[in-house]
């Protein structure tokens, strides 16, 4: 008798593909995401697509409207709320990392700083380095619940358009801010690490608001 394969792993792969598509602007804010179209695109049945879409709604990466499921478009108030939470959580992560980071973790952070300095104005690469650096700080905090919450927050922030790294003068400023965070972590100075992380988030918010005002186009970016 032929064994029936579980659809759960397939639904997980569909979920991962859809999440990646949302983060890379395959779907625009306000655009419907239809079950049938996704199944056709990914060459799968509609059942795993349906399961994946339910997860994305639960993650707030899709919203249910009268026109079906659509990609949410964050308004100004939501952005303020997200960055307010990001400031608190990133500050906590940096403070905990200052207490718990291993020598290997600090070495990796410093390697990311060297790569960031060498990359200069390549916004796409800077976004990747930024993600790796912040991810290392999150993990160094040694708190699985904080990491999980920050990842969820990052998923929502990645719905935003544009990247602050494309703003004139941002790359060197971001590098200075990152260095301040990492140096405080290396010194095991939790208060300084938290302060530096909070200032970094405030700078990112200021530029995010400028991008919203002046640039309605451009690709989505990772949390910066």
C-alpha cells in the first residue's frame, strides 16, 4: 500500500516561500494574495497554500479584507508603534548581550563591523550585514523569548518600503552606531549597550519617516 505523505512539511515550505516573497516585494502593499494563484505559482495543491496563508495571517504578514487576503500597508501610527517596541526590545537585547556574549560572538560582531566598513555604500549588502549583526546580538542575549519576539517584529518591519541605508550619509552613521553597541557589549557594559541600541533605533526611525515622506517607491528592506 502506498504511504500517504504528510502535507505539513509541504505547507512549511510554501509558508517559507511566501514569507520570502513578501519580504522581497513580489507582492505590493494592498495587493491581494489569492490561494489559487499561489498554488499555480508554486506548483502545489491548494491545501498546503491554505495552511501557509493562515499562518501568515496569524503572523500579521497578511490581512483579511473584503477583497480577500492582502499585503498590509503600514501607516504612520503603526510605524511609530513598531519602532517604539523595537527600541525597547533592541535595548534589552543589547543589555543582555553585554552580560552573556561569548568571546566568539563578539569576534563575529567585530567581523561584521569590518565587513560593513568595507562595503561602504552598497545598500543591498549593508542590509544583509545589518541583519547578520543584529541577529548575532539577539542570540548573544541568551533569551529565546526575546529572540522570538524580535523576529516577529522584524517580519512586520520588513513590510516597509525602501532602506535607510540608501539615504545619503546613513552608511557611515549606522557604522558608528553599530560600533558603539558592539564596543559596549565587548566591555560588558549593559547600560551603555542599551543606550547605544536605543539611539540606533531612534536614528533609523527618523530616516524611515523621511523616506516615507520623500520616496513612495523602491524595494522593501530588512529592519535597519
